C-alpha cells in the first residue's frame, strides 16, 4: 500500500507550511489530515496543527517567514493581534497565495496531553510526506473519545485498518482516560 | 456503515501503484472547484466582501492577488 511521490494540492500546501514551521519550533499535524494523507477519501477545508508555545519575539519571526512565503493570516495582519488569539487558546488560520482554501489552522500547545502529543510525534511513510504527525493511537483516541462526529469516527476506522501494526489498544485506552481527565 | 472504507482500503492494498493518483484527483477536485468559485464571486459587485463572509476572513488584505490578478 505504498504511496507515490506525486502531490495533491493539500499535500503541497502542508509541506510548504511545515517546512517553514520546522525551522522555528516543534509541531504536529493532527486530526483529519492524518487520515486523508493516509488515503481516506473525504473532503476537508483545513489542516490542523499544534505548535509549541512561543514567545512573541519568536512567533514574529515565524509569522514573517510565513508571509515571505506567500501565506496570509485570515484573522489579521498585525502579529500582536494574531499572537493574542494564540495565547487565548484560539486557533489562527493561514491561507496561501490568496486562495481561500485550503487553510492551515494552528494553535499553541495548551495542556499536558498536547505536550505528550508533540513528544510522541511520528512520521508516516505511507503518506509520502516528510512532516510530523501526532501518533496513530493518539488520533484514534481523540476521534473516538473526544471529537466523535460521524466523519471522525470513520477517520478512526480508516486509521485502524490502514495502520493495524501501529494500533495499540492499551495505549489508546490510556489516552482516552487522559482525554477524560484533561479535555472533557 | 463502513463498507465504503473497507472497499477503498481493499483497493489501496491491491493497487499500491495507482491508488494515490485516484486519491490525488479526488482531493484536488474540491480545491480546483473552490478556486473557480472564488474567481466567479470576485467578479461580482462586492465580490471580495462576499467571499470574506463565506470563508470567515477578517483580514482585509486577503484576496488582494485574486482581486487584481
């Protein structure tokens, strides 16, 4: 079930964004795009990313590099304003070359579970993408225990079937317990 | 409930060299359509404002390139 090197629009958008973020901090791609880049056939408008909490000085540098590469934040141009959203645990969205879609939705790490997700991040060769993802067990646990929409439950089914060798029920159950403690 | 997932994963496993091309076309189609839609809306009067509402864009500098290609 190997992937190929050919890119779709969403893949290329993700690579371009991640290459810039990688130079500034640790990050993970989470949720829908993990399933979609692993072959799930469904639509999406955005890619979700969690990044380490940065000082405003460091965030300014990251934002400037993103702007330089053709990205624009859809909420605001003023970096202090964008940073205030992130500090308030609100996500901010970037688009590229003024195309309304796709969007990269980023937020800062906000609790121990997010930190754990970054510590246990992985690369997924099947996707053909050299970017960091939160683990398969983490994504399954979030989709089954926290997000729970029909779309998310089907994403979890897809991940379970595409990556049986990575699925660890004991770990998924432990993550679900942490989700109940920290998120619900 | 998940028959379509099973069917597609079976195809992925049986066609490791071709599934990605089909998948890429599927993923690209929505963005190509969205871009065509945006171009059409931008030609309307107040098109930029309309597009900003549709996509919940607050930054007034967004769509400057699309607006003046």
